C-alpha cells in the first residue's frame, strides 16, 4: 500500500496534497476506490472528497470501481475545491486538457474558514445563499461598501445627465403598486436604478410592455399596475424599492417605441442613462421578460466530518460547465460562450450597458456577481480573494483605468478588447451595430485631449493605418458554436471597418506589429453633427498609398470549410490569408483584380487583401494576409488605393 501524508514534506497518494504546495494548483487524478482507501488510512482531505462525491452518486455509472476523480485542490487563489469524472469510462485516464473526455458535471466544496481544519490550506469560500433574501443581504453589503470606500465610484462626472424620463414607483393602498412615467427636471438629481435585460425572440418581444405615442399621456397620468408588467420588470421594481430607491429606468417604457425622432435623441444618451444610474440591475440569465431576475438555484447538500471529536458541517453543490467559471468576470468582456448560460452576454446592446455602468449586479444561476469601477465580488467570495485580485485585474476597473488614466496606446489596446467583446454578440437589427457601440466610443473619446482623433466607424483616426489590421476568427462548421461570418452590403459601413462584418473579430497583437509603411492620404467620412459616433451618412472612403502586389486567391479547404491562400502571380509563392467572411458573397474570380496592400513590415497579417470595384482605383477589403516583407520589396510597386 502506498504511503499517505505523515509529515509536512510528503504527498498523499490519494488527494496529492502537501503543505509544501501551498498557494499552488495541484491537480490529481485517482480512482474513487483509491481515495476511499486513503481516507481509511487517515487522510481527512480524502475523506472530505469521498463523502462529497457520494452525495451525488446518482450522477455516475453504476460501477464505482471505474469512477475516476479529477480534483483541483487550490490554495489562496480563490477557486476552491472541485471534482470531475470522465464521460468515457473506458478511458479513465484521458488527459484533462481534453475537456470533451470528462463528464460535464462537477462538485464544488465550500470549506469553512478555520485554521484548525486538516484542509485549512485549501481556499475557504462561502456557499452562496439559495434564497433571494440571502442574496439581497450580499447586494446591500456591496452597495454600502462601495458608497463608503470607493472614491472613484462616487465621483460625479460632468457629462452625465439625468435620463429624459424615469419610472416613479408608487405604492397605493387602493390601487396597489404602480409605476408612473415622469419627465425629469434638468436641475434636479434623481437617484435611480436601470434595468439591463433581454427582450427575447420577436414573439416574446411583443409581450414587453411599451410606451408609445398612443399611450404616452396615460403612462404619465394613470401609470401602469406593476402586476401588468413582465416578471423581470416586476422583480426589478421590487428590488429597486427594497434598496430604497423611488425611480428606475427601463428602456421599453422610458423610450417612446416606434418613434424615430425620440429614438434619435435617446439612443445617443446611453452613456448618461447607464453611467448615471446608482445601480444597473442585470437580468443576466433571462432570455426574455418572463424569466425574471431570480433563476432557480440548486440547493447545497451537506456532509459532516469529525475533526478532533467535533463534527464540521461542509456545504457541497453540483455545477454545470461554466457555472463555476469566474473567468468571464475576471478576464474581460469577450467571454460569451453559450455554455455559460448567460443570455444577456450574447446581446450587442447590453454590452455597453455593462461597460458604462459604474455599479452593476448580475443575477446568475449560481450566485450574484457584483462589479463596479473599483472592484468585483461574488457571493461565494472567489472574486474578492486577495490573490485573485492581484492575479486578475477586475474587468471594469481595468477598463476605466485604460480610458481615463492611460495614454493613446492604452486606450487603443482597451479598444481592441471592446472590438473582440462586442463583435461576438448578436443583434436583431444588423443596421444597429454602429449605434449600439456609439456610447462606448463617446466614453473612450471623453475629454478634450483624448488623442484618438476622429471616430471612423469602429476605428480611430490616430490608429490608422494600423487600425486596419483586424481579422475574422472563423469557426469551422463542425464546431459547437459555429456561426458563419457575413458582410451586409445594404448600408453605409465601409468594408475596411470591422463593423461591416458580423462575427468574431480580433485585432492583430500590437506587441508584434512592426513599423507601418502605408500612408493615409485622405479620409472621406461624414456623420450627423448630433451623433459623430453613429453611422456615416454616406459611404466613407479611405485613401492609402503603399506597396502592392497582384495576387490570386485560392481555396485550399473545399466548399464546407474553405481555407484560402494568396498566390503571388510572379513568384508563385503561397501565403496564408484570413478572409473577412466565411464564404465570400462574390467568388474570388481570376478575372477580378485582387491585390495585397502592405500595411506594416510585419510578415504576420501585415497586408490587407483588396479587390477592385468597377474601374479606377476603388477597392473593397477581402481580408488580411501574411505576406513576407521581402516579397513586397522585390515585386511591389507604390500605388494609390481608395478603400470603400
């Protein structure tokens, strides 16, 4: 029999833990029977794991002898203790890096904060409340802490103004709770909450209560019974009152629906609406108005382990993939995998609502997530763990730092994150893609000396020509989240803007970008004077001068998952190309004049592939190519290109 922990320098052959591995991840893979034997020989950590696993034994195969446990025991980094078992029981030692080989269910064990426990080296976390009342206590504590200690979150911003309209919540003993639409007074302050929510499918969106020109006076005078509203609206209104606020803002009721003039005015004020709210309430798990704020939570189960003669009660909870994963809150705003079951994070309009809010609370299936300009937190405590704070800067505080305290380079890097996060999201009306990000552009450009220059449909003038080095991250058709990239032609967004493409977009890594060689000669770009961050009024043109080579584009991957290479006509050399769209609307015909325009001396994704449009020097963008710089030096010629 293998030895088990007998002193601080030896590892348990079951759980693999030793105090010498403090603050370091130590994964182990072991048969359940092995853990049980280790527990019988006195390892209380193995005893903890075995008892936790057996609470959910109905989730494994009937033959316990082939159950393999993949366990992460982690100290100090706030990720707690988690357990998986493999899907394919005939391959019990499948590499954990191949997630598809492991059962997509796991357990989370919440350890009490007691130094006398044998597993005290493990990260200690609190089990989230299973009831709404417990969550409300967490939220109140976060708001009180933010109000008392976060200077940045409580600073008044001069450009923030009260929304044009708000909903006033009134409790009437006779008619019950109602909401009245009120027009705000510019000279008065209105503490209020704002709701971020999904409208749902077209059929579900029809059920959303709306303010129109026809009922506008009635909304002001008679108000609406709260019982007539959707479940999400009702939950948000009750929460607003519970937190001590009288006013709230909900888009469908505070913007006159179907009124183009009102939309033109209100759609450009989102920076003030969400940035000025005392709290943004995010119905993050709600796919439509009927889901409400509070998804049903799985209750914890409990185990009891005797320690020094006294029983210690420990909560255990099962989770699905993505539920436990705090990376979407740690690393940024581009993690929108549907595995996370966060419908709100898949919608384009709600992207700016999260970014603009100075305080926002997310209602998820596992717990509440708090974000503000200063910090992030969650009910289980992982996000507020000290080591986690140092290792992973909070997404919102990092975003604010980039906007207000960084120079042009810092803002451009932050804008790359915005591009990546926004491009993956869905939108009902494709033509709204420019407007749905306009308030974020306004925020980036705040101040008289932002240094970014004009905003050109997703690209900043100060970033040209390097701002053209964006590329589509094409997903193969066999992948689970396959969604073909496409470019619409019936609007004024130019092909050189990433906003012209629907799909995942990333900017070339700025760490590897070398010296720009193309020169911007002219920019023809005109927008409405009231909204310089909105869609252009006419098709923009970008004049560039640089080295070009004539090329052909060859499909190397077939019709299902095409993969393209560019071929230089003189040298017959082949170079990889990232096409902007999955399957081009117009095939790459040999008779069309296609060129590669060198933007930078970098050999990796340093050239824009363009195709002639009609006659003359007008070209449309097709993608990005990795053409060696010596090819341009040997065969290229200086040429003026007008990108449309």
